[in-house]
C-alpha cells in the first residue's frame, strides 16, 4: 500500500473517531444508569452504583431501596451532589446519617415514597448542611399530616418547601415555625379545607391552589399586625371560595400578586381589593358562576395586570340595564392598568365594548380570545395609544375599517388567527404597521384563494413578512374557497396576472347560465327531499326575529334553576337520554328529567308541578307513544296551562316521530295547530335541528 493510500486511510479513521466522539459528547457510560456530563438517572436497581465524578444531579426512580443510610451511598460518597431526587423507590426508612457525605446538597426531592416513615425522615435532616439546602420537595407521598416537629433540624435554613399532591385536609402552618427563613411554600393539589398561616412569618410566596378551601384564611394577628408581613405572592386558585369582602385581605400590605382563578364567586362588591396597596397582578378567571360586578369592584391605584378570562360573563346592554355591571366605571378606577385579559366572555355588543375600553388609556397588552367579537370598534385602539400587543384570536371578525390600525407606533404583536377573514389586501394594514410589527398571526382563517389574495401572497414572497407569522406559516394558512382548492396551502397557490384579468364574456355567460340551471334544479330537489329541514330552518328564522325584536314576555332565565324541563313518554326514553340530553348538556345547559332529578319520596304529580315551575322552558317530545299515553295527556294539560300564563315562547315542541291520525287527540291537535314545532330527522339537516333547539333554550 502506497504512502498516499496510508494517509487517506489514517485521515478517514481519524474522521470516524472524531465523529463518534462528537455524537456521543453528551453521553457518558455509567453502568446501569443513564448519564450526561452532570446528571445521572438510575432505575430498576436494589443498590446505588458507582457514577462518574462529574455527576452533581442524581435521580433514583423506580428502584427497590427500602433502607437509605450513609452506607447506601458508599459508591458515590466522594461525588459533590447538589441535587438528589427519590421517586417511587419503596423507601421505608431514611436514617439520620444518610446525607452525611454530601455537603453541597441544595435540592432534596422525595416523591412517591408512600411507605416512608416520616419520623425517620425528620432525623435524616440532621445530616443536611443547613447553609446549603435551599429546596425541599415532599410530593405525592399520600401524607395527610406531619409531625409538629417535622422541621426542627432545619431551623437555620433559607428554604423553599413543596408538599404538592398529598392528602392534607388541614394546613397547620405551625409545623413550619422552626424554619427561620421559609421563603416559598407550595401545598397545591391536596384536600385542604382549613388553613392557618401563623407559622409563615417569613414566607413571600404561598401557593394553596387546587384544594377545597371555602373561605379566605385569616391573615391578621391583630387589627393592624399581619401573620405574613412579607407575603408577596398568594394563590388560592381552583378552590371553593364563594365570597370576598373588604376585610378579606386586610393584613397583606406587601402582596403584589393575587391569583383567585377557578373559584365560585357569584358577585364582586365595591372596593374589595382597595386595602392591597401594593397589588400589581390580580387573576379572577374561570369563575363561571359570576353574575354581578359592582361599579368599583377593582378599585386600585397600584394594579397593573388584570385577568378576567373564561368567566362567560355577558358584557351586554341587557346586563347593564339589570345593573350586573357598569361599563363606564368597571376599569375607570384602575389608572395604571397595562395588561387586561377578558378572553372567553361575551363581548358581542358593539356599543358596550366601545364604552368598556373608554378609560383604559395605559393598556399595553389586551387579550380578547374567543369573545364572540364580530366587529372591532374603531374607538378601542384610539383610546389605547400605547398598546403593544392585541390578541383577537378565535372570534368572528371578517372585515375592519382601513383606518383601524393607523397611528399605532407602539404596536408590536397582532393576533387575528381563527376568525372569519377571507382576504388580506393592501388596505388591510398600514405599511408602517407591517414594518414595525414583530408578530402578525393570521392563521386558521377562511381564505378565498382568488385574485383578491394575490397582493398578500406576493408580499409574503417578496418581503420578510413570513418571519413575523411565527411557525404557523405555511402549514396553518389554507384555502377555504373555492371548493376545488379547499385545504390547499396558500404557499402552494400561485395566481398569475393573466388569470386575474377579466374573464372572457362568453365563458362568463356560459358559466352563469349553467349555474342558474343547476341552482334551480337543486332547489326543486331540495324542496321535495328536505321539507322537514325547511320547516326547522323557518322555525329558527322566526326565533331569531323574535329575539332581535325583543318579543319575549318571559322573566329572566337567571331566575330559574333549570334551563329546560323535558316532557316525554317512557317508551322514548332511549332517544331522550342517549341523544337529546347528551346534545343539550354538552352545550352547558342544565336540563331536568324525571328519572334523574325528581325528589325521592314526593309524589310524581307534585314533582312535575314543582320542577316545571323551576324550569325556564318546557320541551315536549312528541311521538305515537306520547299520543297513546294517558299520563302524557295529563302532562299536556299542565303544559297548556303554562302556555296560557307565559305565552307560546315558553314551549319547545319536538316531533320525534310523526303522529298517526288515529292517535291524534283533540288537546294535542290544538297544541300543534297553535304552536310552532321542530321535527327531528337523523342525518342531513340534523345540525340545523340542534342549532334551533339550543338557540330556543338559550337566554335571549
């Protein structure tokens, strides 16, 4: 072999060795564990093996290590561990000398050790270095209480403690009193009902979310002195708290962040946060029982961030007239508000929305996701000259005035994805805005792939606009119209100049004529085939007209316990329970049926009368079985009486099965002749039927 060949082989060998070393640089062999340069994870063992000396994070997961002591770590006693995690190792005892050789442990996590003796764990803290340990995680161990002196050997520590995913019913904070500097405490995902905070005098961060707390804890030692004078962050989210008053947060002078999402508030009174003089962020989302917000409920000169998302609150003219809220004042008393999230509420009243934001001049971030907005009032953005981020995703916006986005020099993020936008053209956004934006999100809209969108596509291809559309371009930008291009990516649509010129007049006449014939033929066929669907569509149209013109004599739906009471024959039970109830309750409607909701022990006659009175509407499911039933005929008399008192709008008649003439009794015929009804037909047109039923039940 020549010298040249030897050199080539040698070079190739060096390249292969170097490539392997490069590919495996993050992997270090360590026996039965998986290791990177600083981290080792061991599982399926009954001992702790030798590990590389560079390891400082050790995770022991799903092993059999019933006894942990100093001898257990003999193979790694010289390693400078900073993080040690036990997870589901069937540990029963941890002895007092267990951590003697590890002087630098800053984080100790003991998770899923359901057989662990807590007293032995207490004594094991003796072997921790008090000046080094910073974080202690005792999660998912099925504990329902702790010894009173659990932390006596951690008295000098500057510590964060987590007790998540246990079974505590009461938070006895005196357990933490020995810790001289407990900075952060997390006791989330337990079953806590009662809370005392006496032992949390140094705590700055307290998370009690996802428990069963029904009342806000007492934070006051005396009228002026606080149990938690340093508390800056408090979360009581996803509990069962029903009321807040002015005194609830009286002794929390240092509090900056208050998280109250997912509770059961029905009303928010005036000035309930006024005593929180340093409050910066308030979250009150996912409170779907919220019915009333007082005019000055959020009165706070320090508040900067307010989250009221997913409350399903109706910001409408009708609710304003009922004094459920006041759009003029609701945000007026928050002069320093810079971030507001009102997503997943009802904000489709143009005038109310315009008034709602008339006093939010300092807003920099506004989020209104899935809020049923169909039009953006021009005055909204004019009253927010400093806005940087506007999120209107998941609404029903199709068009906006070309001047809407003018004169917004601070705007950097604009989210309009998931709306009904068909076309983006040169008048949609000012050139100055497109230049200054850092994020422009327009995915998930119903784009028309016609010549109208050519400007938008050309701009994307010739500029850096696609870099501002995040990672959703081009996959989430598709054609919706015409039909033959549906689901085609906009990036794959290339309209030419020739295609976008005027169509040949002859072709236009031919296409128009053929289309007219096809439409006429389609209408004739549909008239014969879809009589039931046409009747249901007419029913839905009349319903919308009545709602539009306010022809409702019923009292407010909020006054009723149930949205609807179902009258039906027992022979039709399978359809009522398996189809009707499933559809209605999927739309968050509260439906009453006798097999499930009636009071045990009371007579059926009393039950029917009582629960009809508690229901906003009466649904009658008609069929041959219904017409033949004497009991159902008696219920028809009750239905007729309710109709005479409150009008025909109170009834929703559903013809589940056409009634034969031989079963048509006089009261039933009278009811059908005087009251519009819907006919159920499975398959084509079924969506129209359910839409009509749900809109008829829903609050007008």
